[in-house]
C-alpha cells in the first residue's frame, strides 16, 4: 500500500475579446483561459497511472492526462496532470485519479474564474493494490508505415522470406516478393512487400548474404501497430536473418492533415531534441557514426544556435522551403522529401538502426507517431541553452512524447547503447553480424492487439 498527497486546482486568465475565439455555436467568445490540474506533491508522480477530467459542458467531454509535467510550488516540486481549456463560462468537472494498482479516487471540482485561479486544500490518495507496470499510451489513429532493411544467407531467397512471413502472420496479412519489379513495388501500397535496396552492403568477412527491405502497406493507429506486431513475430521464424550498419529501420508518419505552422513545430522539436535522440541509438547511427551517411544531422543542415534554428524554421513560408531547409536530400534523420515530391504525404524518421526485435520495432513506431502528433498539437517549443542531455531527455518525454512507458524503455535503452555498438542494432559494415532466428526477444507488452 502506498500513499501520496495532492492538490486539485486551476489557473485562470481572462482574455481580451480580440484574443478570444468564438465557441462552436458562433454566439459566445471563449474569454476564460484556464488550466485544470491535479498536482502530486513530491517525487511520487509515477504512483499515479493517469488522471481523467470529465466535463459534460465541453466537446469532447473527457480529457485524459497520462504524463505529468514538473512544476514548482510552495510545497516544493510537484508533478502536474492537467488539461488547458478556453470557455465562455464556468465549468464543473468530475476528476478521477487512477493509481498504478487500479485504485480510483473521484472528486467534483468547479473551475474558479478568479484572477490567478484557486486550489483546494491538500488531500491524500491511498493506493490499496500493488503497483502494476506503466502501459503505453493509446496510439493516435493516424496513418504510418515501416521499412526494415535486412539480409539472409544467399540460400534463403526473398521469396522464402515473403512466404515464411505470410504463412506465420496469418489473418488478412498479404506479403509479396516484389524484388523482380522495383517499379511495381514502389507503386503498390496495400500489401507487405519484400523489395530490393541497392544502398545495402554485405559484411566483408561474411559476404554470404541476400539483401532486401521489408516494407509495410499504409497502416493506421492501434490496429496497424497490431499488424506490425504479427509481421515481426513471423519474421523471427525466417532462417539466417542478419543486419549490419548499412541497414536501417525507417518509420513514415502521415502529415497530410498538418498545416505549415504545425509542421514547423514538429521540425523545431526535432532539432531541439536531436542530440537526445542520438543517445537512444547505437553509436553507428549517431551524428558522425559509421552509418550516419544514411541519416545525417538536421541540425547541421540548418546550422547555427538553437534560437537561430528556431527562427530559420519559423521564417519558412512554404512546405517546400521548410522541407528543403530541414532535409536537402532524403538522407537525413528526419526526411521531408517524400512530402515535397508528392510521392506520399509523410515525413520519414530514418535514424533507427536495423532490427528485427519486436520491442524495438514497436516502441519506435509509438515514439515517432507520438512525437509528430503531440508536436503539432501543442505550442511551439522554447529553447534553453543551459539544459544538459539528461534534462532534455526528461523534457522530451514530459512535454512532447508524453508516454512514461516509452520514457522508461528508452531510459534503459540509453544505458545499453552507451557502452556498446549493439550488433543487432547495426554493427560496422565490414564485420559479420549474424542474428539467428531463434533469438529470445524481450516482450514489453501483453500479447494483444493495440
């Protein structure tokens, strides 16, 4: 049994009519700007799984906060679960604090529209059950795609790979060997494809390899992630799978619904946190690493200090200008060329090392989708010249990714890659890197569709 102290309250600012937007009816201006919060006092924010804010007067009526931000208060540090709203009148809310063990604390609260806001007295929450591991935040229902660069021994053909995945994945998953017709493969988006990739290299001391790329169809949200799960499981049954530093794992995220200003925020967050993302990867995939020619630095493409990069991105007046500023060619960590060419309405995350481990594949999809969706939805980032890498890591997950399960996974991953160039995440091209199909993988999620 564990307990925490918390405070429920709200901030408040009254907006001028010129700044206040009309409500959906078009009859009233939303002049009341407020943030409703639950502050966990001390360093026990992770004892709370999530906080739900239910407000019948709003549409949508339910907001869920999964990842608290760190704030300072009269009682020291606090971990704040919050929702920010703008309304034309006061609002009543039903708040539910859900603990890591499943205990639920419910409280009614009416937002106080007074200067500075108001807060209730300190209360206590007791978790009566053992804490459970944090689970991933629900995937945004957006389109995405994956590309896994792989190789096998020469006697295992691309047809064998496609057939093995098809047989093991089951259901409605279709996998085709399309290495014989690259043009048709590029034009096919409704099935999983095994394709050729001329950029891949075989290891010098283990040249017995058949190079290929496994490309997904257009997938969507949690159902799409479940399909990735099934395919990667099936891939583990393919004999003699190998990877090396010439091979990467790419994730495309659909941005067709994002405005120019929203795309700018995605880019600004990327250059702000690029150095942190380097620490999530093996050395070969970092800036200056052996495999980095395929995923060059976006910060280097823009140049200058953090504030100047922020201003350069903000000054872009077209998507074309923004894309060419961020990634003059496709070989950058964040590649915007697919969007500019019109071939597909996506931006591509190219930095991840090649892998066929389910946990790595699934978590990177979640990371990329959350990074794009939350960057577009939230306000533009600010830049702190004093923040170190550890602080930036925490800020990235606190303010952008907003998923504590991913935060904990990548915190451990940083430790793993800090001391070794993990072979199965990209050893040096020129050295052998054999990954056997009977590898036992760590699985971080329950066996279910996401």
